C-alpha cells in the first residue's frame, strides 16, 4: 500500500462530503468559527501590544520612571546623586525638579494642579514632554520667568489662551487653611498635548523661578531618573536611593501608572482565554462533522478494510479531513487578522468619521486613537494553537472509524 494512499483518500472524502448539504454546512461552520476566533485573537493581541507600546513611549515617556524626593528638606546637591547614578549602567538620564501643588480657579470652582519646575537642559534626558509642545513653548521654560505651560485639556477647562495670566493658590507653610493661602501668578506661554489625565493635573514652569519663589536657593525637591528597561525601574530606583546618605522617598512609575500596565495585561489574558474558548467551540464542530462523516462513509470504510487497508490508515484518513478544516480556518483567519491588525488605526479612524463619534477620548485615555502593533510570535502562537486544537478534535471520531465492523457495515448496506 502506498504511504500516500490515506492522504489521497482523505482528500477525496473531504471533497465528496460537500455533496451532503448538512455535513457541508457543519463543516463550513467549524471552518468559519476557527477563522473568526483566530482573526479576532490576532487583532486583539495586536491592539494590546499597541497600547503597551504607547504606554511606554507616550505615558512613561512623560511620567517619571523613578524619583528620589527629599523627606524633610530639599536636596541640596542633586549633582551628587547624578554622579552616583553613573555607577548604575541601567540609568540613562537624571534631571532635577521642584514640585508645587495647589489650586487654580476655573468656571464653577477650583481645579487641583501640580506644577513641576524643570531644567530644560536636563529634562530631555528623562522625559519626552518637549515632543508634545512647540519649540517656542519649550524655550519659554528657560531662565527665571513666571511662564507656565499647561495641558490642552486643562487650558480648555480654564477657558484660557496663550498670553493669559493664571493664579495658583497654595497653602501657607505656617497655616494649611485655604483662607491664608498664597497666590502665585503665571503667564501661559504654551500648551502641550499628550492625552490622558496628566493634561488636566500637570503643568510646567522654569525651575529657577519656582526655586526663587519658594526660597530654595540651589536646592531641589527631588531628581527624576530614566532607566533603559522600564520594567526594572523599581529595583534600579531603589538601588540608587539606598546609595544616598540623605533620607529620601523612593518612587517609581509602577506606583503612579502601574495600574494602566496591569489593566492592559489583564485584558490581554482575558481576551486570550475567551477567544481560545471560541476556537475550541469551533473545533467541537469538527467532532460533529467527522462523526457524521464516519456514519455516512461506513460502507466505504468497510470496503477499504476488506481490501487490506490498516486501521491506522483509516484513522489517518479522517484525521486529515478534520485537520483540513483547521488548516483552512487558521489560514483564512490568519490572513484576515494580519490585514486588520496592520490597518486597525485607519479602520478605526474611518469608523469615527463615518458615525461622527470618538472611540477614545483624549481627556480620559492617554491616547486618542486605536493603536496596533503586530508581533510575529503572537501570530505563530495563535495559528499553532488553532491547528493543535483542531487536530485534537479529530482523534475521537477517527478512532471510532477504526472500530467499524466490515461485516456489519456491509450487511446493512
């Protein structure tokens, strides 16, 4: 017997069963279900990869990877910390900052605001905030002027424009009551747009001006660091903090923005499990298809057995039929998923323009578009999972085909 005979017969049985409309419909449903599950899973995994990439490049590009903040007094010599950071090769940048928290008045009430005094000569080493504002706005943060750069969401809430003056109220150091608050006036010199909540709560001013009005001299509130691998930020920041003699608060991005990363990973896991179950349900249709195909081809199986074909070859014939459903479904679903994943942002933008609504609001989410980044390993894992599950679904019906008694099957023909 030729070693290719089971494959040839399996292919002929696969084509012939399409003449049975009911079996053909169940076969189509299983193929379509696998294709749908595979395609949607590839698109969703690509979307989660896109969100994770934007989190690292956009949100974590602006937020601190790590911070060292003075406990009871400002840091007098931040350059010493920068020199100490040179001993840790994972740290790629260090910059000082001064932080001031207070309230600004808006129509109908007050808005909390965190003002960060930055040195633009060092800030670009730890942050990409300069990429989200004009060059003129960035240069306005140099020197000892009362300029302030606000987020687009906040400037809209405050109904301000560039050139207007904004007053910020901070508690008196000797009296925490708002009735004795100090007032600091700033001139809006620019607007930045990075998306998310940070636009409504964070503003930037020259570090020299903030040090002057707070009487810090050459001292700073703390230093920000940037690390090569954001997932190692907690340990690297801790190592740098423990190497200092001054008491410092040690913070990293996992405390302030870690929930966003955890949410992305949780959604990825849930979607993976749900769509894996969708593929599994589709594979159960392969079981139904093969069970009916075995019954439909009982007499042909009996004839093949009487002609000397082995039970292993019979099993291989029907496993091939089920595997073809999985191969077709995974191939179609893989092509659809890859095409949609590469064009997801454009498709989402077209839907927004067509129906006149925004899928992701920039004042809520840190991005205002649907990102997508296709990873080859995700496609491989999804396709292998679909093929393995479809192949496993063929084992029981194919095994039942080998248990057909030729005499009984031919007698009932």
